[in-house]
C-alpha cells in the first residue's frame, strides 16, 4: 500500500524533533574502557558527561620530589591505607604555588597504579556531577581518587555545595572505594574579605567568636580529614630541587655545580623559588647544554668544509 507524501513528511518532522530532544535531555553517565588508562578526565560534551581516558599520564615519581618529605610521607601513608582497603581520609593540599602539590598526587598514582589505584580529574565547574561519578565507580574493584586541581570557589558557585555534600553531609555518601584529593592556594577555598571580620562577635571577657559568614567559609575545608600544607622553598632547598631535575634531564654530574648561578638568576627573574621554576630551568639548561655540542660540531664541520674547498682551489 503506497505511503502518502504527507505521512512521509510527518514522519521526517517527528524524527527531527526526537533528535533535538535527545540532544537536550540529560543522558546517564556511561562507563569508559577502564583498561585504557590509569587516569581519566571528566568532561561535558553536548550536555552529557563523559569519562575520557588519559592517553599519556604524567610520569612523575616520588623520588623526583625533593624537600617535601614530611608532606610526601603523610600523603603516601593515607594513599597506602586507601589502596589496602583500610580507613583513609579525603585530602586537601594547600600552600605556596609550584611546591609540588599536584605532582605529589600524580606520583602517588604512579606508585600504586599496579595495586588498582585509579584517578579521575574533575574541574570545579563539573563538581555538580560528582554524585553521578560516585555511583558509576561504586561497583568497581579499583580504588578511585577524584582529583580537583587548583580548587577555589567564588561566591555562589554550584560546585561548592555539591562538593560539601559529598564530602560529609549528604544522605548518599561516597563509597569506600572513592577519595577526594584537592589542591589549592587557598586554605579555605573561598575568597576572604575585610568585611568578613565585621561578623565576629566579642564576649565580655574578651573572647572572639567567628560569625556565620566566616563559619560558612571554613566549613568546606574542615570536611577534608587530612590537611597537608606546603611552604616556599629556601635557596638551598631550591638548588637541591634544581640539581635533581638537572640529573633527570641528563645533565652530566660535572656540570651540575656550574648551573647554580644561572638557576638563581632564573628564579630571580620569575620572582619565585618553587619546584616548578626549578624544573623549568633544568629543562632549559639541559636543552642548551645539548645544543652547544651540536653547534660546535656544526661549526667544526663548516670550517672543515671551507678548508677542503680552499685546498681544492690550490690543487686546481
């Protein structure tokens, strides 16, 4: 029986409408290929959450991180207990920039990946989807660190409430195979203003009590069971870190002491003696050291060619 053109047109319009609805209706979070990597990124694509495997995970090892031994041991113990199925805490790593906070988390991932540790990196704007992530990984046998790097919030951001609830306070708490590790330059994760001091109250005997505004700002950081603080490096500590990275990038041991002076100039130009600055200097210095022999070899080759040309002219 032939189909009328009007009916065909109606079917096409209905299919187009369904396509538009599918694009805006939230879809459940799908599981990735868990064997594709030891680290994953949570991203939103066309309104839907997606877990993407990280193809090239940063190859940072604990031995490469110098002058942060107390912090390293505290995070290592917590992560070791977590991987072993023992009670462990969510962790907030705070302090000076470039001192190894996020590098330490990545190094712990590499240390325990063979024992089933996995990492999911989530941007603060996507923390509202944290309950969906927790539900997705709950049946898995692996242990998952949900990692929020450089975490801080402005007033009223939705991710703040979501993280606060999942840490401690929601009726649906995270499973025992999930921990949250976050790094921040702010201890309390929210901006602090001079006007906040006006909310403090004073008792007759001189005691000072924070007001509701201040209490709200410190309530999130208090829900992390373990605080690990990082501090700016002294000059000897900075140079020790620089030496470690110089060796890592293949600079001969005999050339390492000579790099101290340019390393200090490098730090002075950037106004920081951090581990990140030390690594950047070592990378530049190692590249320059590798380029110099090549340049000398090239110059010697050109000089030899010129001499050969002169000799050829004299023979002719």
